[in-house]
C-alpha cells in the first residue's frame, strides 16, 4: 500500500522584509558593539536571502503606528516586547496561516472533502495556546467533531518530518485514514537586537510561513504529482546539543544557533543518512554496485559501508531530488560539497531560502513543493529529504514521485 503526500500548499504573510533594509536597521541599533555591527553586516550579507515575510505589519519603513510594539519607524528603533505580547500576536496570526494553508490543501485535493479528514497533525515551535491550531482547523474548515488531533510543539526546524512520519503510521494502521498535516511558524515574532553572535545569526535568517498537505492511501488524480512516503529515520549527532537550542525568555523565545552547526552537519551527514539508505534495497544495491561491494544482504552495517565506500557523486545519480532544509546558506554549501550534489539538485532549497528565509519547520515542505512543481520532475524519481534541528537532530526521509 502506497502512502502519499498530496496537495502540498504554502502560505506567507503579506509584509515583505527586504534583507538589505533589515540589515541596515539591525546594524544601526543603539548599544551594539563595533564587533556586533560588523557581525550584523556579515551575517545578513552572506545569508543567501533576498526577501523574507513577517506577520508583524510594523516592520516596514513606512509604518506610521502611533503606539508601536515591535518597531518604531520614526526612530528606526527595534523594540523589545514581552513574551506575552509576542504570543498574543502569535495566537491571532498563526491561526490565520494554519487555517488558510489547510483550506488550500483541501481545495487542491479534488477527491477529498472536509468530512473525509480523520486526523489532523499540526506543527509549530514559535507560540502556544489552547485550544490550539489543531482545534481551530477542525472548527474553521468544517471537519468532523470526532477528528483526531495531534500537535507537535517546540521541536524546531525538523518537526515537519516526524509529522509526516506520524501521518504515514496512521494510514498504515488504517488504510481509510486521511490525515491533514499543517505547519505554521512565526519566527519573526522573536527577532531582537543584540550583540550576541547567535542572536545576530538568527535575526539574519528566520521568517514566517505555513504549509499543508494531505496524507492518505488514495492515489493521486490524473495529472497530479504527489510524493510516496517510503521511509523515515531519526539520528542524533554525537555532538551539538548546545549548538542549536530554543528556550523561552522574558522577551520572546531565545534561539541558540552557533556558527559550528554547519561543521557538525558536514562531519556527520553521511552517518545520518546511512541508516536510511540501509533500509532501501534499491538504493543500497545501486550504491554497492558503484562501490564494487556484494549486496546479497542489506543491513545497517552494509548500509554504512556502502555510504562510506561508494563515491559520493553516485548519490546524485541514484537519488535525483534533494529536499534539504535551508537552515542557512553555509548548511547548504556543506551538504552540496560533502555529498557532491549537482547545483541544480540544491536549487529548490536555495531558492526557498532566497525568497522566504528560514521558516523553521514549514521550510522543508516549501522545498518539497518546489520539487513537485518543477517541470522536469518525473514519475518514479526518488527524493531524499533532510531537516536539522535542536539536539543536533537530523530527520531524513526517502520519497518517490508519483504522478496520477
């Protein structure tokens, strides 16, 4: 039974942040050391981002609010609202994005009606409230009151992957299950001025967005492209627990994102992929053939050996598409170089970063949609998806393009 992800849809709020303008504002804030000012310029300039989106309408140069809470445009001053103020805006704006993304996914899936949805899985790490977004989706989209609801909260950038894995498990347990998966993140609510390098890097990357899709055993309609959800794996790297973290402070959530993260990924990405590839006979066999190994038995030991001994460039031919979470430009650079991927294989990730920034858990779904929408993406091609988050945790998945 093939379990598929269909009708991937994305939503971003209307306020656009121009990276160069935001850079200049952050660099001009009072109290920054000279070193911090240089770090702001460098971080923003090398981010690989041109535009981002935010739910904070105040964050524009022409804002004329008389009682600003986040940004005083007249003084060009970034303000420091409390966590409560930030979360109140999350409740208002995240609900809109969750509902709109879910509505678009249902509208894009012609053979599935609201009453067909049996499960809802929501994802977010940038705010809290109850009844939460899972509840609001049921009410606002007209789903059955008996719809089962699950929320994955505060897991960080990788959380959409376990959400898809959970949805797949629901369908495997009940082939009649139809699961609506929605991720919405309002990272811009927690941006702040600071001389701290981790905070500066986070301020140069994060943004807002939402994405949704439907997971079921129903085959895609004629002409529709979907993703068959084949396998998922979770790996915690031996190091990095303190290099990527997410805590709640008095003035918003505090992101720890050290400059060492790309080096951790560079060192451990092959080991993180080995357990995933070891479970796929087709991929392991092809890599084994490339490495001149015997592939009579497939197991974790062989999988690790194959990945270590096979020429890295063979990965780009065995797996056509790579949905890599664009946590930052350097992460993509390290991944492309380490696995010897072709530049076009990282284009969906780089383009998502360039136009939308890092939207935490929703970002990987944007990349998957870009791959599905690509004119050259063909039926039967394989997709490897990877997302990174606190821990350092690596979530990966193998998927297959299915065209109805």
